[in-house]
C-alpha cells in the first residue's frame, strides 16, 4: 500500500493533480480542500488511498492525514463510494462533516450532490461513534482570490470534471459571482455545488 507521494506539481486542477516523481507523472484525484491547500505550491506531499478494481487503478490524494482518515470512514459506509466521499470533501470542510455527523445534521449532509436522505442517515448512524478518532481541527485552508473571469473559468472546469453539465454549472457560478464577485475559486465551487 502506498502511504504518500511527494514530488513536483506538474498540473493542478480542482479535481486532480499530476505529481512528477523521478520522471513519472502520477494522476491523483483530489478534493477541493486539497486543491486549495496545494495552490501556488511547486512541490506537494499527498497522503494516498489506492482504489484497485479489475478495470481501474485509481489514486486519491489528500493534503493531510485527517482528510484521508475521514475519506476512509466515509467509504466504509454501505452505499458511499469514493466519488461520493470526494464530493462531500469538496462541498464541506472536514470540521463541517464531523460536526454534521456528531450532531445528526442530516440536512447539511443531504446538501451534497448525490447524497440522499437514506445515505445521510446511514452515514450518521454508522460513523457517529467512529468520528471521534478524527481530529478535525478548526482551520481549513483559505483560497486565494483570482480575477473574476479566471476564477470563473477554473471553477467551471472543476464543476464539469465533477460531472455537472456546463450550462448548469455556468448558471450556478453566475449566481454565486453576482453575490460574491471576488470569491476565491474554492469558494465559488463550494457555493455552486450547494445551488445545484
């Protein structure tokens, strides 16, 4: 099992990063929280989860061990796959997810795209006792403000990579930008995800 990968950041998008390690480029799927932590970094260390199936070998990377630990707990819940767990970590911060599970805030969990009422309830019931092992902390990385059109283009690319239709993503982004014109990319994506 791979523990982490450390190397030069060759490509960084809100959905994945390509890390060059000794001349080999590894495509690592990341959450929006990890993307924010990696911005403007020439090198990065990502803690890994390997998803090995018959038809695919996929790497998921996390900026810290806490986010990876929460991801592993989320995918241990029946009906919650890696894509849903990554969407949760892109929509909400680690402390928000931990707090929602601890307090039984089903409404907040259901606000994540692709997560229904039954899955939210199952997450709360299955993880309420286990979530104490996560040291969520109170801080989450804050994004850097880019120019409005640059931020919009990056956010649009990220939302389409996450599976949203470009027209739907553009409409949500325009609404968010009208309320917060100088919002950083990660904030644009999070607010747009809540609108869709």
